[in-house]
C-alpha cells in the first residue's frame, strides 16, 4: 500500500520585504477590516437617518427643494458608495501589510484604493458645496455683500481644486494600469504629493468653512452660550476640521512609506469620518423644526393667508404702527431669540412659498422706549414684509 504523502506548501513571495524583526504571516495577516467595519457601521446609519429626517423636513414640512437639497442628496449617496468601495478595498487585501500578501494581491489593493480616492475627491467636494449653499441661504440674505462674495469665492476654489485633483487621480499614470502595477513601463506623477496637497487643502478649507458661521453669529444679540450652540449645530461640534486635521497628519506620516497596501486604506478610514461629519453638518440645522413642530400645530393649524395679513396691516396702520409686525413670531435656522407670551404662532424666515421677504433691519423702537401693544421685542431684529402682486 502506497503511503500518503502531503503535498508541499506553495512558496510564498511577499510583495514587499518585511522590516527587520518582522516575519511574513500570509495565513493570518494583520488587517484593518475590523476598523473599517466599525467605521461603516457607525457612519452609514448616522448619515442615513439624518438624511431621511432632513429630506422629510424639506419635502413635507417646508415644501421646498432647491439646488442645495440636490447636492445634499448626492453627498449622501456618494458617502454610501464610498463606504461600499472602502469595504471592497479591504476585501481585496487593502488594509493588510505588503509583506503578508502576494504581488498580485498588492495590485488588487492598489487598484481599489485608486477607485476609492477618486470617488472621495468628488464626494467631499460636493459635501462642502452643499454646506456652503446652506450657509449662503441662512447667513447671507443680502446677495453680493462681502460675506456673500466670500462664500462664492470659496465655492469657486472648491470646484476648481476638486475637479483638477480628480482628473489627476484618474490619469495619474500613463498607461493608467501602472497606477496599481508599477512594474509596467510608463510614467506617473508622485501620488504622495497628490495625497498631501489634497489633505492640506481639505484641512484649510474645513477651517475656513468653520469661520463662516462663527463670523455670522458673532454679532447676534443673544447670550454667548447660545451663539456657541448655533456654531456647534452648523459645524457638527467642530468634528469636520478635527477629522481633516488628523487625516492630514496621517497622510504626511505615511506618504513615504512603501507599505501602501496598509497605509493607503488607513487614510480611507479618516476619509469616511470626514464625509460622515460633512453630511451631518448639513443635516443638523434643518432638523430644529421637528422639535418645535408640535408647538406650531397646537397654536397654528395653518399659515396666515394673504387676506389675514392684509387685515393685520390695515389694523396696524389704524393704530399708528408700521405694517408688517404681526402677532407671529419670526424664526429662522439661527433660532432668533424673542420675548413674547409664548402663545403666538409663527412662520419661518425666507419662506419663499408664502411671499415672505427679509430686508435690511430697521430701527422700530427708540432707545429706552417701552414696547407698544402687539409689538414683539426681537433681540436680533428683522423686518418682515408682505407684497401683494396686482394683476
């Protein structure tokens, strides 16, 4: 009877020679898969829940859908896709050390990282554009003011930068296959410079975007604690700049390391955190209406009609008051502070569907004068006007 002979184990050739004191472990390699699963498990439910709530508010409560909402939808869908691509990268040996995988597996990981980095550049750009559109709608009611121009300038820089870097990432090498297979003949740009410049730009623009709401609320007549809360609501607790800074530091530290199958997917994890925080930044401010909706329904089952507003104007004129100041509390996303009995109804500022316009604040009460009947004292004063169009 012929004895059984075990077949020899195939020779393992790592894609990269391990550093001194480290042995290759192809059977049980260290992996970033667990961290990727945690990041996806936290990010996807959060951004999806808040996106659905924001969409509900925009469609069913405010009944408005503008370019900003389209960008937010695209940012959410792109973030979901990014998480899927990141997990696919991990499934193709991304997040494993190059000395624990073969050359062919190394090429797979490099290919999927390139796909993820291209998609990241597009989606992080769209996410920041949606945030700037939100800031322009909320904090910049006067078009072409210096504040409005600064937002537009930043938008132009974002579009130009992310368009150019996406193009560079797609055509990083000639031929393109050399991106993930550096044994092929051809030429490539230095990918580490692309990653470092992109990380630096992300960090700088995140802090610039952070300064916009800080500047906008600095002059509001409200307690300092409430101004801080407004800034935190519009920046998701400053998490965006923090994640961008950490991601930039990781890029700098890892850019010269040849163990790219491990280091590059590690960068993807911080990219997921940046995208998630950006999505939450643009969703949070719209959700305030959900917490006040029960008060609105209890005190005002419907919005004022044009006839009612006209009657209030006539009544106010007969009493010697300026038209436009009704027993309705004007509120905005910035949570304008008011003093009132708490029983009045309200309609929102910048409500384009109900002919409400915001103009430059004017002096209504003289300094030291007591408020008259039916006049609401606003700590952050606005003027609400209604215009009837004559046929």
